[in-house]
C-alpha cells in the first residue's frame, strides 16, 4: 500500500500561478501606455523631418543676406520653399511665415503642431521648439 505522504509532487500550485499572472498583468498595464507613446513619437518624427528643408533654406538665405528682417522670411520667397499644404504621409502641412516654421501632423499622429522659431537672421541661428507636440512629449 502506498502512503500519500511519501508521494513526490511536481508542478506549480494554483497560488503560484495566480501570482505570476498578476505580475504579468501589472507589467502589461504599465508597459502598454509607454509603448503607445513611443510608437506615436516615432511616427511624429516624419513631421519633424518635414521642417528640415525649410530650416536649411532659411539658414542659407540668412547667411547670404537675403533677409533684412524676419518679416522677409515667408514661404516661396527669397530662396525659401513654397508652403506644403497637401497632406503627404503623416504631414498635413508645413509653412514658414516671418521666419517661423510651423508643421502640422495628420490625425494619425494626433494632429499636433511642431513650431520652430529662429532667434534672428544673423549666424549662429538658434531655434526654439514649441507647439502642441511638446506638451504631449512626441517631439
């Protein structure tokens, strides 16, 4: 006759499994919002990069003396590219007016704005980043 006390038990108890499931649930609840912000930030990079042509053109035009003041720096004039008003990819629009570059994302990236403001028209030009994307932490 077998004695039940001498029998070797293998495997996990129900409590141990419940603890593991609870830990995984807590980690998922923390990780999912962080992952969603990360993916939105990576998608918004397309909007940030859309300002590069305007920024570079502004700096070149400023260094070659095209501008007498910031009010001269408008899209489509004095070596600056024309405004982009047709949505392309995740970028809804990009414009430069009085030297201030404003890019807007599509609804896929929250419709946030990314704004670059120069400190003037003399080198070295420093840019101040503002817009609704800053508060959301996606740019």
